[in-house]
C-alpha cells in the first residue's frame, strides 16, 4: 500500500488512478507527459499525411522517429519505395498512352 499524493488515502501500489479522489498517480502522469512532449512532426498522423503528400521524401521522418522499431523502419521504407515506384510507373505509362493517342489524332 502507498499514500495518494492527492488525498493521502491508502491505495494499491500498482494503482494508476486513486479510488478515493480520482487523482492520476505519478506513473500514469509521466507517460501522459511524455506523449504530450513528443514533437508534432513525430506524431503518427503527421507522418501518414507526409508520406501521402510527398511520398519517399517523408522517409527521413520515419528514420528519425525514436519510437519506431528498426524492423518497422525497414518495412515501411521498402513499402513506401515500392509504392512510389509503382505510382511512378503508372504515371509514365499514362503519359505514354496520352502521347500515343495524340499521335493518332495528329495522324488523322
Ligand atoms: Zn487520492
């Protein structure tokens, strides 16, 4: 048992929240603070948006992010590169098709 810093009532050692006053205890507080301290450019939502808008240029963000494991970094890098290569190929293909159809129109 330990004492709650909020109301000084006795609470369980592994309690996250005091049952007497509803105060969040130190451990829980600390992880919440860490979450809040995380810079905005390392937030998952920002990285997803960045990858969607600038593609492989957002890769350094993933590599700098301290919360991502190495396996994830490698996997994401391969995935993003493969996806951008696919999009690049598709774009080139459509440009080629467009040129071909222009040639056909000019030929008429
Ligand atoms: Zn309390």
